[in-house]
C-alpha cells in the first residue's frame, strides 16, 4: 500500500514532511485538506490529540508530527538523502537543531500570524516581542552556520529550516548583519525538493494573514 500524506501545500509543517519525501523520491499519495473531502479531516482529527496535520499513513500505521514523520521515513523508506545521521551523537545534534527551527523560529513567527487571525492586525507590542525573539534566534543561527557544512544534501535540519525561514522572513526580515543566514535561506529555497514546495504553495499566498510580500 502506498504511503499517504495528509496536509496542505501552504502549511509549513506539511512542507517539512514533503521535502523529505521529495528528496528521496518516495512514492506517496497526497491527501489535500482543502474542504473537498471531509473524510480527510476526520482522519486527521482522530489521529492526534489536537488533530493537527501533517499526518503520514502507512497501512495501519499513523505518524503525526513532522519531525516524527521524517524519522519514520528515514527508518522505513531510506534513500539517497541522509535525513538523519547514522552516528548516534550526530543524530542527537541534528535533532537539537531541528528543535531550534520549530521552537524558536516557526513558533515565534506564529505568534504574529495568530494575532492577525484573531484580531485582523498585529499590535505593536506583539510584533516587538516577535521581532526580539526572531532576531535573537537569527543571530544564533548565523553563528551556528559558521561551523555547519551547508550543501545540497537534505537532512532533518534542511526540512525544518526551509519552511520556518521562508515564512519567518515574511514576518521579521533576516537582517543584513546575518549574511550567512540570508544566503543559506536563498540556497535552501533553490534546492529542487524545496523549490517544488514553494511553487506548490504559491497559489495560496493570498491567505497569509499578514499579507504575503511580493517575493520568496
């Protein structure tokens, strides 16, 4: 039975799982949560405590949380993309950096998005707090990149970094004093598995609550 991934092409965490699938050319069926198939929503709602996507279905096995999906793919559907290092110590470091992008980039920018959804705009207080959190994280990543061998390989790190940096830069621009990070973001968005996600999401940009800029 072919893998199924439930999600939406504009969702950052759906991107995260899709990048891993595309990088290894893993066959799967995409179940788009667009309101056309209520049974897709029902499946997602029943699978996890908060009913969030993406959801990977492999026969009787259901895996939620994008990082867990990538770990599952690395274990059961390995391919040329080294999603996780074989060395346990290196794998721990990879998982640690994955959490940086989810917790300190994506979650930070999400506060502005949630505020815009609730109130139609973002207060100065909220935006200031988001800017402070993101700028601190950007500068930490800038320093971390000095020792990271960034290339064309797709790992759990790239799967996490690409969507979080794509959307976070829309909320709080990566400053000019972070040239490594600005360059890495551009490099990531040009990698084929990631650029495919960018293009598939393009028709939905009007739905970005803060207003999508006229750029990637």
